C-alpha cells in the first residue's frame, strides 16, 4: 500500500509569528499513497503547517518538501503538485457544477486536450454524473463536498491537502467521502488530512498528534492507542452519569474523567491501585456503580491525555 | 421519569413548498435528559429545533415546551428555553464578559444572580482566565463554549442546540459535554442535533430523523442492537486486498476500509466465516484475524438511511 518514497518531507520546520512560536522544529514524512492524519487542538499549528506545505506561508527556519519540491524556494511550482480543500469549500454557488469544474481546470492550467477526459473522470469519481448543469447552490452538502474535492484534484496532483473537509457533514456523506479518499489513495495519491473527529482518524494509515507547535505522538491508530498513553484508563459504569462524572473529578486518584457513550472513562496512574477507591468514592456518594474495569484507550482518550494542557492563559488581555 | 416531559412534539408538520421538512413528527424529551437528533442533511433537524425555539411556525401538530405551546405562543416559551444555533450570535468585538452581560441584560437577570451564575459557567467552560479577551480572538472551541455560557445565563429549563460542536476539538468538546451533564441535575432538558455519532452515543436517547420522520428512537445501547446482521473486523497488512476479495461475497452487505482493518457487514457471521476465510486464502490476501465488533450508532444510521426504512422491529418514538 505504501510506496517507498516520501511525498511530504518536513525537517526541523519552525514558524514564528513575532514572539509566538506556531511551529517548533517539527519533523515527519508522509509516504506516497498514504492517508496521513494531522490531529491537534484548535490553534495547535495544523493550519500553519498546511499553509507552509501549500507554499502560502514561508517557514522561519527548517525545510519542507512536497513532491520533491522545496516549498520555500519554489512556492509556485508546489501549487501545481498539490490539491487543497478546506471546510469552506470555496465553490461558486451561483455557477453550475460543470462551470465550477471548468473554472478550477483553468486555474490549475489543465491542458485543453485533456480537459474533456479530466472533467468526465472528476464527475464519475465524485459520483455527480448527470448533475453537471445543476446550480451548485442547490446541491446537498455531501454533494458539494465531493464536488469541491473533484475541483481540487482535476489537475491530478500527487499530494492532496484536506483541512477539516467533513466539518458538519452527515454520516452517510462522510462515509462516501472517505471511500472516495481511499480510491484516490489506491491510485497513488498522498492524502494529508486534518480532522477533529476521532472516528475519522481511524481511517488514516498514520497519524501525527500536534500540540502547541510540537509533535506529541506519531504512529498508526493502533500504535497511538497501545503505546502512547502513559497512564491507565478505566471504564466506569455508573448511574446517574452526570453526578458520577462530577464525583470522579473529586476523587484524588482520578487524573481526568469524561462521559463516553453510556459510561464514564477515568484516567488514573495505576488501574489496579485506583479501582477500589473509585468504587468506594462513587458508592459513598450514593451512586449506583456497575462494572469498573481497565480498557484500551480510544483515540479520543489519547488525544485528550496528550494535549489536555488546555489553552494557555494570555499575557495581558488582548 | 418526571411527571410531564419537558418537550412534547405531536404530529408536527412543516412544509416548504413541495418539501415535507417535518412530517407528522412525534417524540418527547424528559427533564434531566439529553436527547440527540441525528440524520442526513435535510432530514428536518434544524427545522424541528427552530419550531421548538419559536422562531419558525408549524403547519400542523403541536409542540409543547415546558407546558407551553410554542406553535401558538412562541413568546412565552422564550422565558425558559434557550436556543443555540449553528452560528450563535456572539459579538466578536465585545469581550467575553461584555457578551455575557449583554445576554444577561436581554433576559433581565438581576445583577447579583448573574455574577454568581456567570462565574460558575465560565469556570466550567475553562474560560475564567479569558474574561477580558475579545470574543473574536477566541479559538473556535472557546467561542462555542462562550455561546453555551450565554445561552445558559438565564438558567433555562429547556436547552435547544443545533450542531453546537462542529469544528471543535476533542478537548473543548469534552468540556462542552461536561457542562451539558452538569445541567441535568438542575432538571434541564437538552435537545441537540449532531452530525457526529460519537456524540450521539453520549445522549440518553437518540432519534434518527429521515425525510422529516423519526425512523428510529431509543437509547444508544438499544439502537445498536437493532443493527441488521453483524460486523466482523478483519485485521490485515493489506486491507485493500481484503476488501477487494470480500466485497460482494455472499452475505456481505458492505466492506468498509478502516485504517489497518476492514469492517464487514454480514448477515450471519458464524455461517459465513469459513467461506470468507477461504476467499481470502484463494485470493492470497494476508490477514491476521476475524474479530466480531459491535456495530456503532454510525453503522446503524448509515444502514437505516441507505435502506430508506427502519430495520425490522423499529421502535416507535417513546
């Protein structure tokens, strides 16, 4: 599945905005034909990284290469090698579907002789054949999303950047969208994607977790769940859930707690040591306690454990 | 269960021209309950919430909020309900404190009460250190939490939320849900729509809307039992080959690539297992194991919408 050549190479990449360090010497590589997921809290540096890789922003120091091109040295050349799609689809709502596609084909200088084939390919890939003359405004969100992706890859770029592409899109459309991504990847395209939704992170081949400009974890979804969480996780069945959550926060052994489905997750230093105290603590508050057992963390647990330093308090009050 | 549900929707209908946005919809939400509305774009989630919030009229049926008929008397219900739309109307050029003061004034909250209430809410939202920051300078997650604080300043009995956490990172989403859970002790009824089904799992009950109707409605645990058939996870170093070999095999309804594994939606796992193994072996697709996994709410949702009808034995809204 993975080629042996990297499509994206980032070395000691640093970006400062004045005194603020947005990216602090980060390093990673994404391989050809890989779905590479980029996770992190709001403001962690995800968009800054993408903007540098797209040649829109110059790094302060370090190196970034996309499809073999140094992005700082040749930002224009990079743009021919990439597709970019963000949560704001940047489609023209008052144009027809086919007009949007033609517009983007012009923008990316798709050769005239290839145009007909490329348009047909894009329509077929995105599953919007037969809707060529529809006004873009009238499409459902899921269709618009696939059209936006088609526009972003008309020029057959080897690397595609997707910045929160599925924000607010329903589950059926999101599944179709991910199957589309998988199809692109099987053709050798590298997909670099950011998302806040951990069920989507599961679709990635590899993940990077970034927090305040630094990489805090990197690996496959399975590796992140099995190797990166330094603490133990307990699943706690408790009724009612709300008071149970507040009670967990008051128990000293519990480092963090959250509602997870119809049960609670509690982060502790040592599961076996903490177990009896947690049960006692909940029962002494009159709560009904069911099973309490150690479980493998979910990606969300890992995400929160590794980044939950919370947003820093501002200096001054700008 | 309380004596009278906080929200009672009966045979509610709303048409926009030819489109039945809400079609004889019936459900209720109890005090102290979080009820999640899920469904594809255009299913009627936003329309339902807007009718309940009293900002949109209905064509037929009734909607009672806190014993007050919002279809006939929308103004009165506004005193004890709060509605947070997808783009909540924060004033970006006002500070966090000034926004809260604005909403407190709007609802006529006495000065003494508002000080205590806003301190509690700001602390729960992790915003106490940001009171003098301009709302426009907050991160996406913090803006949504501030929106929630403003929506709760008048201590409503019913909280209506329309996809409140789109684009919000998992850490802020946990804070957001912790606040929701803390409201339940006050007996608040929460009705929220979401496009993310890990959030649906955090609700007491979930209603699946489709074409303005309630397709399914139950507790998340019960809903998952309604999934037609079973889900098998095949772990493999070559998940794409696994999918190729097994898609369309007898009894396999769908094969979904999920990172380093394939989820097979099968009618009867025990009966099909041997045949599926045989197919992988003759296709030369390496695999580690077949493991039964539980269907997620998302799996159920996608399957129900794709078949366009509720699975057999679907519950009527309770």
